[in-house]
C-alpha cells in the first residue's frame, strides 16, 4: 500500500505542474484581439488561472506528503 501511495504522490505532483503549464499555454495561444468570443478575451483566462493555481499547489503538496509517506 505504501508503494502505491509513493507512486500516486509522484503522479499528483506531476499532474499539478502539467495542469498549470497547460492552462498557461492554452491562455497564451487563445488570447487574441481578432477573436469575437469569450475564449479570446484575457479576463476569463486570468480568473481561471488565478483559481486553479492554488488548487494545483495544494495537489502538489498532497503528492509530496504522499511521496514522503507522511500522509496515512
């Protein structure tokens, strides 16, 4: 069971980093002045990234504790 927690800890830490990188990448590729829909507006992207960054940070901390076997 502890081995599974270690592997899941690594997966959760990687998932947190990948999530933020993908959100920033999607924001940079979709924001444009020529677009007419909301996806091209920077304000929703700022809100989304601001909300999901602490969530991803918490997921990374949880993964770290699971990897160090401090979470039982």
